[in-house]
C-alpha cells in the first residue's frame, strides 16, 4: 500500500487488496473503527430514507428506539477507537478516515436523526438495515465462538480473501429486495400447478414442531438433489465453483455465492415448500434456521457435537465438503441433516484425518474479485 497516497485512496486500496491483516500494528482496531463508522453512516441514511433503504419484512421485527440505541453505540465505539489510535499514532490515516465518517454521521443527525416516513409505497429498495443488523449480529456471535472454540486455532479474523467475501456479503444483503421479487415470481409461476389442497391441509394439521421438521427434511432433500447437480453437471459446477473457491472457511466464507446459484436454489426449495402448503409460522422459522445454519456450518467453530453429528450438519462435516482432498470430492452434500448423506452413501467416511488438509477448487483458476467471480461461469475456458 502506498503510504504517501491520499487517505481516501488508501482506504479504497484496503478493500481492493486480498490478504490477511496482521495483529499488533493497529490495523485490526482501525478496520473495526472504520467498519463501525461506515455502518453508522449507512444507518443514518436508512433513517433518512427508510422506504428506499430498509427491508419492509424486517422493519416489523425492530423498533426505532432500539435502532437509535444501536446507532449511538456504534458511533461511540468507532469514535473512541479512532481517537485513541490517532492519539497513540497507530495507523492514523485509517483512523482519521473512521473519525471523519463518524463526524459526518453525527452532522447528518446521528442517533437522533429524524425518521422520514414519506414515499412508503411499493418500489425497489436496498436492504441496508438487513446488511447492518446481520453483519453486526453474525460477526459478534461467530467471531467470539471462533476464538473460544476454534476448529483451526490461530486462524485470523481478517484472513486472506476476507475483502472479496465481504463484497459478496454486501451484495447478497443489499439485493434482497430484487432477489425476493424474483423468487416470488418464479415460485408462483413454476410451482402453483403442483399445489394439492388435501395434502396441504394434512401438512398444516401436523403439530408445529412436526411440521417444522418435515419442512426442514423436505427442503434439505431438495437442496441435496440440487447440490449434487451443481457438482455433476459441468455448467452448474462452474456456477457453484464460485462458492467452493474460498480457501479458508469462517463465518463470512458462506457468503461467497454466485447470484444464479442463490436464485436457483431458493426457487427450488421455497417452490416445493410453497406447493406442499407449509404454514407461514413454519416457513418463517425455517428461514431463520437456514440463515443461522448457513453461517454456522462454514464457521471456524468446533463444539462437542457427539452423536448429533450423524443427524445435523455441523461445521466439521461441511468443512469436508469444501475440501479439495481426494476423499472429500463430491461428498457431504446436505445443508441441514447429515443423515441424508449417510442414507445416500455420500458422506465422508474413514479418512483417518481429523480435518481436511486442503480447501478450494482443484484447478484454482477462480479470479479474485467479486465482479470477475460473477462473470466466471460464462467465461470461455
């Protein structure tokens, strides 16, 4: 990084580069301050333009007062970290950038910003609130668990490739409005014919927990079939290879996903659940489960799962799926219930290894930028 470049160029270069951040230089605390400052600015913007920058389905789950408290805490933490680093001369350029953003957020209203409620009709929107809340919650919970119970001790939080995975995370969350619109369109167009009312009534008559288990089982059977197709059909593999290209797994790695794969998988799974008539409370619970487990199984977390590892997909089970070791190729397809792989004979067995030795794709020809990865499946080999 050019130490003489202007601050804004050095910040942009930080997010463009691809590499780990080493502790002890002030970079880690500086990046945390910068992230909190950026989230604070985005939060203020969401307050100003909630109709265009927040998710309608998510707004019902939080209060304005709670968001003000969260925004105040982020501003306070970012400002304190940045000022401390500036005073002690630690990565001043990075912390000056963070402090300037904090000042900008405060000048735009800070935690007392007036909520704009006009123009709340139906129109396209960016899921800024979803991005902010999920990033804060996922990073806080899973980084703590990754440090307390690591699958790979010593793996850094800001490991190599974290920048490109963060861009996938950002895109996946900001595009939630357009993605939901596409999913709803294709689900109703492609699966309405399969709805059979007597079967739907039978499913909805089940006790809640039984209906939820059936929903998870059905969803994972669909995902298992789709996942095998991604691995066995050459063009679908080129789409899925984007997800497999990450060479280090943690809570953020699961965000690396091609938009086409996201749409195909969600339409297939939700389409079948829609046709079978699962109730809204069960579908809402399933969405929470799939969101949490998608982060968990990619995380660098080791817990004493015991016999549960043969029933549910755990991080070590899914890590083998991402391994490029010979014995792990095209194995461990399930996303929720590991017994599906054991039933179909696709579970990794008897390797003699506690953990995989290699991750990523075999030919290792995946480009290192977000846009290039989205274009990768359509590129001539």
